[in-house]
């Protein structure tokens, strides 16, 4: 267990952010599909990315993706085109996360995939297939964007290319666009026909690639700036024209008095003294679910009432993130709750409300992390207000191994609590 604390006062410093694992993982799959490969600069140091790079280079028959959802889903598609047979497995939590939608789609293409244990769930036994049974797929648009991205990255290498029709309301569109933009960087053309993505057969063109820093990781510094009485932070490695949907965090935190200046090589965050917290914050997170927990924690620290939608993908992440946030915010006297269906009217939208201001009168709260890196990092900025304790703190290695070291450069103290 790790206790985080801060002496108080203005928050100032400079952070060189880790590379985006979302971008790096896509680049690794594309490189593996590109004749001759290509160099990748500023590779993310996240555990998920290191694991994916290792597994892509491995000739072992059993490949263990651990808890890495993106790694598992991207490999499911990629291994369908790799000679031989592999058993793709993962952690116990990974074996509880459904994979059936992606497997069914690949089987329609002709993939040789069988379930090694429970139907619809990992582990998978995957053999090589030409994937020439069809060139058209229909898939629910509200499914994980990682399924869709896994199929899209394979698409140009298929004999007939691929037409993917997304049925219904599209969720996580920025992640799909991120995949298409990276494919375009490597010379792959595509077109939209209403909700159908058409990728003709073609070859990836090798060229050097630089990984942008992670806007999801930047969200924790926006949270710090919002919670601080005054802030002046330089964050290196972020681009003004970002591929990442989470770049919207800059716009969202304007409501909390945090301004963003884009500069060569990064951004400059500032919050002037005397900024009042907003009484109310509402947002639809359907296109940026990975920053929902961060905003929830910020609102809790400031006592801002919240109203949230677009949280549907949070239920099937490393943990049920909505239930986890409800439990951990509850330790601070803050309530997170699902609103009655009648409040949505005819829209069918699911709303969640949040009320209360973090109460630290009982001492340093011990936040559980549920094997979820984002639980640890979303709650950590609250240490600016009062010492907090993080259980299983190493979980941040999944996406941001230097998280606590970077916090320490801003004046935070990180102390291991023994015997707990």
C-alpha cells in the first residue's frame, strides 16, 4: 500500500508524459502486418505495450496476454493470419471478459478459432486461415472499438479487403478514427459509406512512426490543476492535432478554471488563484470513457454535482468501473448512483448522478484499485487535498509505469505503508 501526500500550496512543474499505449499498440500490429517492418520512436513503456511487443516476437505456442484487453483483442485478429497454431490466454479477469463478438466476426471471414474453455470467453486456440470466406461483416456499433479496430487493421491484408457495417449507435468513434488515421499514415486508404467502412485490399507502406504522449495520462494532471489553489504545469509530448479522443479533456477542464496553451513539444496548463469550483458538471463520456473516472474524482474533491451518460463500456473493463467508483467515492461520503429510467424519458439514455464533497475527517482513506490502473490514477490527485492510500499501487504499470515518480517531481510524497 502506498500513501500519497502533498505539502499544499501552488502546483508547479514539468512532466514528460509516457507514450500512448493505444497508439503504440496499433502501431505494433500494423508493423507486424507490414513487409519489412519500420522503426517506432517514443514507444510507450506501458506493461500492455511491452507485453504486446514481446508476444508478437514470440514463437511460443502458448501466448499469455495477462490482464491486457487491447493486447488480447488485437492479437485475436492478428494470429488468425499467422502460420501455425497458438493458444491465446490471459489472466483470470481476462477469462471473464467476453470475446464472442470478435470471434464470430473472424469466423465469418473464415478464421480457425475455437474456445479452449468457456464458450464466448478466452482462452482461444487460433490457427492460420486465408480469411477469404467473405468480404462483408455487420457488427453492433455499440460493441468495443477494440473489436472493430482489430478487424480494421487486418482488412487491407485480406484477399478481398473488407466492408464493415456498424449497426446502431456508434460508441467510442474516436478510437475507430484513431485506427483509421494510423492506417492512413501507412498508406492504407478507406472510405465511409454512411455507417459502412470500406477498406480495399492493399499493402501497408513502411515509414518511421513517433508515438504521441497519452492524453488519458494527461487527464490526471488536469485533475491536479483543478484541485490545486493555483497551478502552472508543462506537459511534454502532446500534439495539438491529436488522434486521441481523450484530448477533449482540455476542453472539459476549462469548466474547472484550467486553461491550456499548445506549444511546440507539449502543452502548458494554468489555473489562476481564486477560481471557484463549478456547482454542476454534466458530460456524455461515450467517446472518451477512459477519462470518466478522473472527472468523477475531480468533482468529488471539489464538491461539484455530476450528471454522467455514456458509461456503458465501463462495466466490462478491467473491473466494473462504475461499481468501483461508487464504492471508493463512498469512502469519502460522496454518492454515485444510477438515476431511475423514467428520468431519461423516451431517449432510453442511462444517467448517473453524483453528489457530495470529499470528507477526509476519518483520516487517510485506503482506495482499492480492483486490478485497474485507472482506479489508482484517478483517485491519486485527491492526495493534493489530504493524504490518501492506494492499495496495489503497482497496477499503474499497465499504462503509466512512471506515474508515482512523476507525481513526486511535483512535490508529492509517496511512502510505502508496511504491514498493511
